[in-house]
């Protein structure tokens, strides 16, 4: 086995450092499993002077990513620079040149995945992106290969570690959102600007990628209905707990009658559901398939080595294909199926109202729900005299009916504010 | 795409029926994803007259499995007959003829997997067996491919649905083993002769397969230290619960300093561990890897369509390779690493003793533990006057020291019987 596959890497931040470390540390086993030696020969970075502690020769680094892509002695491109450009153009160029590409770029794949895949198909080379969704968790390959003979009905994921960490601490400590967020920022679990995470945008990007693959269609990040966890409060979590639920930020994608719905939002999830016990910064993806039934894939959703492990797994795959002049599995035909609007969603809802503790409040609220055809399953009052809160759980209703109900509640004289509205994902799961 | 891959199937029981059903139902998508039409053209069965309700032409069936293997117009062999022979000989013959084989045969792979893989390597054809372990759960492919660049440190599995169902009901209902087993048999969750399941042998076979793959070695089913759940009683489960554990039948494989330990037994598992929330007949495999960290794969461990889904996923894989005259991923070099004896295990133990409620009992028990160098972490007495029970939790101790301790306890005059000894897997897990 004296064949060598030469790798060029674009970017060398957290994930790139993990990739370089793993390639060096596991070199012998990787050679045995690939059938060739994998050599990381060139890395494009912004600052070639910086010591990255990777023990690579100084000549490995360059500031010109295009030169790495175009170098004749480089066989495989690993893109870990992130962002849509120049990453997208560099990947397209590599594919044009017939070089397989492994990317960890969630943002790029979420916005242009099906188009990039079409470019890879046209060029007849592999494009792999296991690391773009849920870090170390093998989920792209199971969807694309293990379930190739099956039909996916629903994908539900805890796809963002920061928000799951925050919600877990809120649940286990009874703490408030702002307090836990500040602490998470201090501990490095949340960014100084946490918007991408707490606003649900990071999870939405990953959910778009999973939906495109699972349902053989084209879903872009912007197609995903997205709500964050910023307004989830301690009362929501306490009420959920009392009713047998936990509050989780879920990415949910499903296909019904050929139309695909994709949404990310906090929701009540039954405690017995496999996803409910996913704690802290871990991610998990639950997949329901026609034949396989309920599957779940769990693990770290981020980090240098976990994400690096997924990248290196992909590199070994494409290298093996290259050695055999073969191609990896066909992923999906990426048709363009209709999207279901969030308005069409039918689920249960939890509504928390700050009310005056006066006679007639409940009657006024109940009448408003009834007028809009939304049926109430449970209602009770929380809190003391001057700060009463009304908790309502509805039966299944359409999202648009619930929204007009809530809009009609707001101006009622006895209602101080609509404190929370959360979806209750009670009935859609088989277990 | 007018290429056709012709499949011959050996056996048509539960799993075979699932395979045939899925191949027919998902035919269009399978063709798109494979790049060829998969046709199930011949099936070897014992009784060709039986109507299997699969809508296949009568001429599909034959009683001669070797004729299916040797037929020139058959490209891929699917073996779902089970048992070591004639399945093993038929698979070897197919490999000799250069035909890729997909098998769901746990017993065969657990006893001869590395040797069969060597035969496949020698013949240059694929041998796939995703369905042999944990039904629908993709675990072979993640270990072989997704983690090809990583180093597996430990594999811990709930690998048998029957025992997990029984233990879950015992936990949730406080019920006794015999009672739940009888009910499980009535409901079809347990066989009339439940020995293979409740004795841990089924789990041991799967654990051998996982260990061989994860640690690049050769572990046969007979190499696995195996204990069943027959002696687990309601007190064990109640004590575990009180201390923050659940009782699970675990398959545990790990490599330490180049030596591999593989064992199956009931154990106390911390409630916060991801495997602890796996309920009922579900299976799950927890994998700890050097770079990826903690992963878990969860799903149905048996059943016609779940297992069929895994078989069809493998068939698509080998068919795609066949179309490209390529091979699937190299799995492992299957070296022969030394096995660690169970005697060398160091863990905590739970010991339940039926004792006379007389002065001096505890002193005698404590002295015996001390004499054998086993240190007691917690001890308390359960139950009423004439049926007192002493519960002990040890600090970490070697298995052989614990065993000689227990042997020395049995003859003590104040001890009526050693009711239970279970391992407490508290410290070995990162979370």
C-alpha cells in the first residue's frame, strides 16, 4: 500500500485543527482502513505566521485558497473555512476540476446544498458534508445510505447545543433564561452575540439540510419557519414539567401527501420521548421511517475533535472511492416539492396569560377561544392575587386559528399580556 | 437506467418477508437511489406451497438454496435463513463465485464473522451484515465508515429487546421477574423457550460482532462473558432506583492497553446515562470514541420491516458497488488481540444478602469483605424481623476479589443466602 492521497484544506480554525490532529494521531489505522496514506499537504489560512501547534511544516500553509484548490498534486479538498463565500466558489472550482470535496460548512450547504450536489453530479465527483449537521453524529450517511431502501416520514432534531444547554439548566435549576444565558456566555457555551443560536437560525440551517436529504427535495435555510428560545420563561418550563413534558428547541421536518413542512421552535415534548432525555450541549436526531420505525442518533453537536472525526470519516470515504475510480452513494434527486406553510400546522398549544384576578376573566378568555374554533383541553390559574396567570392547553388546532385567537385575546381589558405561546408536540410521536 | 441487479434470497421467514415487502413497496425510490432496478428473482424456502402473501410469482420459490447461489443470472445473495449451517456454506460458495452477500444472520457472523470477512476479501467481493446487530439501527456502517478515522474506546449496548422489555416493566411496575416473563410470553415479546434472550446469549452474539469491528480484532460469541437476567429480582430494581440507577442488561466491550474485554450481564446504570432511558423492546448502542466523544444509536432491534430496512440498505450498497465494479469500505484487519478475563474487571458491586436479624451479622459480613480487600461504600438493612436483607455497595474492586468474598460469605451461619450480586457501572462512563 504505497498509494498516497494528498489533501488540501481550506481554513484551519477549530474544526481544521481537529482534522489535522486526528489525521496525524490515527495515521496508521487510517492508512489501513483507506488502503492509502492520507497526507495533509497544504492548508489555506489568513495568517501563515501563527503557530497552530499542529507540528506541520511551515511550507504547508498558504494564504491563497484557490492555489490549494487548483494545485495538480492535490487530490481531495477539505473545506472548513465556513461562510458562503469564498467557500462556495472554491468548492465549485474544485468540483469542476474533478476533485472530491468534504465540507463542514453548514451555512453554505443549508443555502446551496442541492445546487452544489448537482454540480458534483455533473462533474462526476463526490461531495460529502457529514460534519455540517450535528458534529460527530453520523446522520447524513444513515439518511443517505442506511435508509436508502426506506421512506422517511419525519425528522425531529435537537440540533443546537447552546440552546439545549440553556433549556436543560433552566429545567434542572428552575432558573430564568437571562440568568442562564449570561452564565453560558461566561462559561463559553454561548457566543457574546448569541442570536444565531438562541434565535433558532443555526438549528434552522441544519434542519433545512436534513429535510432536503430525507424528503428528496430542495429546502433552503430561508424556507424554514424559525422561532427562538428568547421568550421561554421559568413558568413555561414549570408548567411543562407538571404536565409530563420538557421544553426543547426542536427542528421538525415531515412530508405529508408530497408536501414538506420544516420548522424550528421551542415546544413541549413528552418526557417519555427519546429526545426528551438529551441533556446539556448534546445534539440528537430522531428519524421515523416507514419500515425502520423510530431511530435516534445522539452525540456531541460541535467541537474540534467531534466535528473533525466526522470530516475525517468523509475524507476516508471519498479517498476510497477515488482509489477505485468509484463514486459515493447517490444522495437524493433533490426535486422541488411544495412546502407546507406553518399556518396549516395542526397541533396542541400552551398559552400563558398575565391576567387581572377579577371575575369574568376566564369567561372572556374561553369565549374568545370558542369564537375562533379553538377548543380548550385544560385551564387553570397560577400565582397570587395581583399577578395571576392563566394557563391554557388547547386541543389540536390549526396554527392560523390559534394565532387569530391570541391576537383577539391581547386587547381584552382583563388581560395584561400574552406571556407565552408554545406548541405542544404530544400526539405526533408514536412513543 | 435500464440496468437490473438480480437478487436471490435464502430464506423467507419474518425478515425475508420484510425484505420482499420493502423491495416491492419502495421500488421506484430504490431504483433512483441505486442507479439500477433491484429485482428479487428467486427465493429458497422449505415449503414452496405456502402462500406468503407477498404477491410474487410462484416460480420465484425453490427448495434448493444452492441453485439460487449458483444461478448465473443472480447477482447478489441475501441470506435470511439464519443458523450456522447450511447458511455458512452457502455464503462461502456465493463469495467464491464472486457474488456479494448481504446477511442478517447474527449467529453465523458472531461465530465466524472475521473468517467470512476474510473469505470475502480473498474473493474481492462485499459482505454486509448491518441487520445482524440491533435490527434497524445503523451501527455496523457508522463503526466501519463514519468512525473510520477515529479510535473506539468503548461500546456499550442494550442489544436484546426481550430482556429490556422485561426489565422496563419490572422497573415501572415494581413487578417480579417470573410474573413479567410470563406476561411477555403471552404477549409475544418473549419466546416459549426464552433462554437465548434472558440468558444473555443473544446479546453476547451481537456484542461479539460489535467488538470485532470496533477493536479491529477477532471476538467469537463464545469469548464473551455472559450472565442473564433470570436472577434479577424486585429488590435489586428498587435498590437501584433509590441510589439513582436503573438495571439494564448491558453488552460492554472495551480495549485497554491493546487487550479487549467483552461481557454481557445485568448492571446498575446511572439514570443520567443516555442508555438508561431506553425503554421497552428498543435497542441502543452507545459508542465512546477518542475524537467523536459519546455517541448513541437507538431504534427497534427486531421485527420484519425494521430488520428488512437494514437488509435492503445493505443490498443497495452492494448493488451500487457492483455497478461500479467497486468494493465497500474495508472493515477491519481482524487481528487477534488478547482478551481480558472477567477476573480482571474493576468495578463497583451491589450485593444483597438474606440474613438473620441477629447481633453480629454486620460485623461478620464486614470482616469478610475486609479480609478479601473489598472496601464497602454503603450498607443498610432492608425488610422486617425474620426476613432481613442486608444491602451492600462496594467501592471499586477486582471481580476475582469480589467473587472470593461472596464465596466466603455463603457459609457464614447468620447468612441465609446471597440473594444478588450485580455490577454497578457508575464510574466507567464519562456522563
